[in-house]
C-alpha cells in the first residue's frame, strides 16, 4: 500500500517513514498539511499518518480536506498528537481521523495501528471486487431480484447456527463464516459464460442445453481459482471458488458437476445449497408462484440426507424464523403463495 507520513519535525517524520517502510509499504513524506494534500491528490495513498500541529495546514485541516475530496477509494487516517484528553480525541475523530497515536510512540504501537488500517482498506477492496463480480453475473438474469442479498444472509445464519452447536464441524470458524457471507453472491458468476439463448430461455431446457447450463459451475470455479492462484493471500477467493463449483452438489452424490457425496462436498457448498434452494422455493419465478415457508420447510426436511446435509437441515430448523425475517426484509411480494 501507499502510506503518506506528514510531520514538520524531521526526526519524527523520518521515524514514521522508516517504520512504515519496514512494513513493506511505499512511503511518501510531507512537512506540512498543504504539501501532504498535494501528494494525496496525486498519489492517492491508502493510509495517511499525520501530525496534528503543523504550519500552513494542520492535521485536522488535512483530515477535513481529504474527507471532502474522497470520491471512491477510502483513505485511512492516523492522527499523531501529543494531546491525549478525550475532548481532543473527539475533535480529531470528528475532523475525519480513523485512529490516533499519542507522542511519544513506539514502533510496536505504530505497527498495530497501521495494520488495523490495512485490514480496513483490504476489506473495502474485497467488498468492491465481490460486489462488482456479483452484479456482473446478476445482470445476465433479470429474475434474481434481491436474491444475492437473501442467500448470503441465509448462509450466514445457517453457518452461525452450526457454529453454535456442541458438535460443530471442525473446519467451521468465524473467519470461514464471514468468507461464506462475503462470497456467496459469486455462486453464479460462471453464468457470464452461458449463451443468452440458453440462460434466458423462457421454457424448459433440453438435455444438451442443460448440460451447457451446468457448465456455469466449472466456468465460475476456474475463473475464481485463477484469480486465487495469482493472489493466494486472498483466501476468501478459495471459498468463493468452492461455492461456485459445488453449490449444485447433493449430499447423496446425485448432484453436479462432480457427483461428490457427503463430507466430500466442501462445507460452504453444503450450507449454501440449502440457502439457495430455500430462496428458489419461497420466491416467485417465471415458472412458479412463491411457496409458503411451511411448504418450503417440508420440501427441505424431505431432502435431509438426500439433497441436503442432515446437520445443515437440523441447523435450518433451529433458525428458520431468521430465514423468514430475512426474506421479509429483502423479499419480493409474498401475497400470492401456493
């Protein structure tokens, strides 16, 4: 990342610059707020570490200028100050600072503060990438509505319910739950590779067309895995690729594309599969009216051990009220049900 350090004191500025460079960042330096703002406009650093008291333009003024100038990418601002009373901290945060360090500071404290900023910036970048790709896939299908919002929330509720059980799956942790939530909207990204005459066909697909349609799982997986291999630190892309490939697998091995069975199906796929089917059941589609929740629940419980992982079905029955709340919040008109 690009880091801009701003301080009129040479020793402090050099220290900030050296510490930031040792963390692997491309560091720029400025001696006052006015110079810093010019560098910020030209370079758009992701993190700014600025002193409060400076000539020409102080740190608070710099914060305010940056906040008023941001259009897209967020800049994380750390304010360095000798002031440590609550009123000053509040004033700094109101001006637009995200965090602050009191002087004198040490390298460990600075490292922690910078790494906190890195996490925020990377989360924003991840959100932008995921949302952009998901909207790309969604644009090919006019009938999705708020499908993407619903299935990601269903998936998180299911995963959290599983996590809360005494015999929760060993691989399930809070990081995986968040990755499932973040990447679930990418499950059908492979549909961008399916011809319109098949994807948008109003009637039933014939066998050849259905085989082509099923290939969206492999197209999505290959695309996301290729990206993951180029950026292995983005581990959420591995979860995304698993879901893209495996969300049509069935617990009894009768699904596609690989015919995986039981625990051989990655856990995120088993969780998402139920969320996706539930949404298809309770949502109006061109070929069907929405089913009532009770009917959808009956279909899902009938699929226990067949279509769905029994443990995931049990979790669904524990949190079904939340499914109804999610569908009400993000749903379409449910006035007509079979």
